[in-house]
C-alpha cells in the first residue's frame, strides 16, 4: 500500500478524496431513501432485495437459488453475490442500512478504479490523463452510480480490465475475452460492441483468415460464453432446466420495452431532441457532433491500420454504440 502511495501519490490522493466525497454523499441520502420498499427507487430496490435474499435465506435451498438465479436475471448474479460478500459484515453490525451503504461505497470504488485503468491504458500524457479522470468523475452518470447499486460500475471494471489486457496482447484473441463475457453477463447492452472486439484481431491480421486465427477466435468465443456463465451461474443448468435460459431471454431481449418508448420517432427528432438535448444540452449541436465523430473515426481508423493500434477507434465506436 505504501509503495502505491509513493509511486502514484496524486492518483492515490484523488482516489481517497473521491471515496470520502462518496461517503459524505451517501450519508446524506441514506436514511429512508431506497431502503423501504414503498419509497425506494426501483433500481436500487432490485439490488437491495436480491442481496438481502442471499444474506438472509430462508433455507439452504433458498440460498442456492438466490445465488445462481434469484428474481432478476437481466442483471448478472455476479454483482449480487459479490455485493453480498462485501455487505455481509456491515449487514450483521448495522442491518440493512449498513448493507446499502457498504454496497454503494464498493461500487464507488469500482468506478474510480475503472477510470484509472482506462486512463493509464490509453492516455500517455499526465495532463490529459488528469483531465480525463477529473472530467469522468464529475459526470452526472458517475454521481448517479455512486448512489445507485447497478451493474454498470462492475461492468465498467470488467471492460476496462479487458481493454487493458486486449491492448497489452497486441489486440489478439485470448483468455482475456472471459472478462468481456462477464461484462455482457452483468448487463447485455455490451452485446452491441461484441462484433467490434472480434473484428479488431481480424483487422490486426489485415482480415486474412487462417486456421490458427479461426481457432483462436472460436476459443475466445468460448471464453466469452464462460464469462457469461460465471456472471449468471444458472445458465450452466440449461441442459437440465431449460427454463433458466428461457427466463433469461425473456427478461433481457424480450423485456427491453419501456413505457416511454416511441416507435414513431424519426431520425431527425432522435438526433436533435434525444441525442442533442439530452446528451449535449443543445439540439443544434447534434449534427456537428456526429459529423465530427465520423471524421475523427475515419482518421483514427486509417492511423490505427498503419500503426497497428486500435485504441482510439475501438473506444469511439464503443462509446457511440453504448450511448
């Protein structure tokens, strides 16, 4: 621990400050909020209920089912059983408030660790790295996940760790794809970037297929599936109990509709009102931003092919898709 503070004093100090602020923020919004099931925010109540079921099972069978399946498969079970492990002692000492508080702080720590991994993996200049870290930490969504136990912080950690190992491997297939599988199992929205991460090793090989590359690709696909099963253990029982897979598919792909969805929304309205107003603050900025991103992506992709470094285009495409 001392060596970390000596080697990265500013980074360590920022992390400590971030956690202290997270403690302060969560203490302000702990009593009564998101604990009582009548007034709880829907998203946090899901986590509270699932973690509570693991920590306070009615029987051994109930514990086993809460561990591998529970009542929510659209979020990876790995989040709930790791959160339960973290909250076990606080729950014993302070009850449900201790459980909620410890889980929130754990997720806050995951966020700041993920940001640092991404910063040191992709940004060489210390000034730019600091700008990225401070800017990322101040985002509205960061503040939301500091106080709302959801899969995104753990998913971000898996993706950051995966991208680090992916880059260190020279953008090749390998065992690190298991982390992408866990990220997918935590929340299936990363399915959209699955084709991208499989195309990068092919681009690295200038899209020349050979037996060795195909074998490596299929092995990596196996690691992705293994990661999904680690995140959602009940899927391993699908050959014996197909209901687990059916339930998972129903709760994810079959349950993506929202009451506020508008199928009649055209592209222009989505760009100007949805993307522009919501993400950029001004609708008129939407089209210039998209054009800028496209030009930047084309330029970065050309450079990536030449320099064999796919960091920038991979991050831009992933960010645009997940947005």
